[in-house]
């Protein structure tokens, strides 16, 4: 389920960027929203129900599967931009900021210089 507060914040950011660009130098501003469907690391987070995404959990979520998923997400995000990378990427269903850090700093996405902001929902 999409969080309306997060979507509102993203739309505000996009509108602020588009207003600040003068008519003479306008270019496309690409936004990608991607539900990455349970992007969990392999470590337990206290207070969260992430047991099925641990190596001994029901999904047998281990480091090889985790890094493989990050690599595939990197390829999709890169391809979604077409000839130029997306200016803003919104990800849904991410466990914590560690996995986003790994995605933008420890995959080929690091070449694009993405920064990230993490918000939390009430979904435990």
C-alpha cells in the first residue's frame, strides 16, 4: 500500500525542482517509483517482524540472494532512466536505510551519485 504522506512529499520535491528551472534551460526530470517487494537485509532488526528474511528463516534469505537482488535492482533502475539516469527514484517495501545504502553505494549505482532519504511507515 502506498503511503500518501511520502507520495505528497515526493510530489512537493518534484514541483519545487520544476519551478526552479528557468524556461530557457528546461530538461526532462525523470521520476521512477519502484516497489522492490520486501528488500530485506539478512540481519534481524529488533522490533521488526523480519524473521522469514533471515538465513535460517522460511525464505532462506542469505547474502548471495540479497546481493543478487541488489544487482538486479541496480540494472532495472539504470535501465528505467533510458539514455539518462532517473533524477529521482522512490522505493517502496524497503526494510531499512542499510539496504538503500548498499544499493546506492555498493552496486554500480554508485557511479550515478545518488543520495537517499529514508522515511519509515508504521508497517512493522
